[in-house]
C-alpha cells in the first residue's frame, strides 16, 4: 500500500487472540475467540494504548485504526453495545 500511495487501515480484532503481532490464533484452538465483555474490553483498551498481548502473554506494540467484532461471536449484539459504550466513554 505504501509503495502505491494507497491509504491503509489497520484493523484490530476485539474478539480474537493473536499468536503473533499480525496473526490471529487459529480457530482450531479453543481459546482463539474472546467471548467475555471483560476480555474484549481489555483487548480494546490495549489497542487504544497501542499494544497487544499475544497468546504467549508477551506484549507488543500495535497500531489499530479500526476495530472488528465478529457477528458470529457468542453474544455479539450485547458485546457490540458494551464496546460502543466503552469507546464513547
């Protein structure tokens, strides 16, 4: 994108764990999806602070311009409301 002068938007996934800085943990693992409000809001708070906690508990810097919450995550409607309220502060 940079070479072609194309604007890029970095998406962070509120409801997924990361194995590596830009790699989501495979859904083959039972802990690949974050399902509780506490976990999801903690991940988003990290995004806002510019960091991500990986599956192995290491913290890494991250830049997030857009946040995704998957519609197939259990309780997605309620979670999206909680996320919206959190972001609106």
